[in-house]
C-alpha cells in the first residue's frame, strides 16, 4: 500500500462513516485518483484492501461510472456537457471549438490535456456548461472555450477553481453556489474531499451571502479538515 499518510487517514475517516467498509468504495476511488492521477491497478488494489472486497469488485464499480478514469487523461481534463439543456444552447459548437483549438478529439488526450463529453453536470440553468478537472464553468461561448484552452496551454495553472474560471471564461450562471469547497483542483480528479468538507464549510460560515460571488472567496485558504 503506497498511499500518502494523508490519504490513508482520510480513507479511515471515510470508512468510519459506514456500517460496512465496502460502502466506502466510491469515495475511496477518488482518493486513488488523487494519489496517481487516475485509477491504476495498484490504486484499485488498495481500495479493495481497505474495504475488504476483491479487486474485481472494485474494478466493476470503477468501470461503471464515467467520472472514474482508468486511463491517464492529462493534467487538465475538459468535460463538456452534451445533455439536453446544454445541447439546445450550443454545446456542440462549444465542444467543436475546444476540439479544434486543442487539436484533441473528444474522448482522447494528448498527455497534457484531455477532452470529453459529459452527461448533465447539474448546471442546466447556466448552459452551456463544462468542467475542467471537475471544476465548473457556466455560460461558456465557443470563443471563450477557445480562450480557456489557450489559457490551460500557456498559463498551465497549478490549480483550477470554479471562481477563477467563471470570472475569466464564464457567462450566465444558474445560481450562486450554496456551499463552497475549500480547495481548488490540482489535477484531473475532484478537489472536493468526497464527504465532510461541505459540513465543515457550513459550520465555519462557508455559505456565501445572497448574491455574493466574489472570486476566490472561501477558496484556496486551506481545508478545515
Ligand atoms: S444539461 Fe448541461 S448541465 Fe444539465
């Protein structure tokens, strides 16, 4: 088992939330992605060991859900929603612009960046929407999508946050986010800590004021965990 001490402690915390260890498979798969950038056979074996099931059982979960990646996707994974609201408001044009600007067809990666279709990402009111490393941007035009790709290529940001991307590349938002996660994404895996940080954010006053969406507020200031 080669996980960092932090991840192993987090895994223990998550497992303790459930009466059955196997119920923690899904959040632990995110920890495995954080360790290696994607789900390696070793990561799957570690989750199996921690949850006391077989690697095949963990593999069957990992390959069922699209957000779990069993192949490398690059440093930045751009996921363009292609479900109905986004489709009706120009998701095809947005995806084509991103594919054209990046030179990467949907479903592929060049080792630095990956591009993919995504099913509804829960921002239908701000369609068309996309994710970069699971951080959301809403109201994205094809031209802003091209700018986003150039920014990723040229600036190579160390971390990705919804607030920064929304300010730089976003348009109409669906609504202000209810609870902000304290961390920005540092790789092609979710920044959210699977369970627990939303509760911590609420306890610490993390819920933003009505209409308040100042960039960076409540973000990148370290986890309360
Ligand atoms: S249809 Fe795109 S976010 Fe729901």
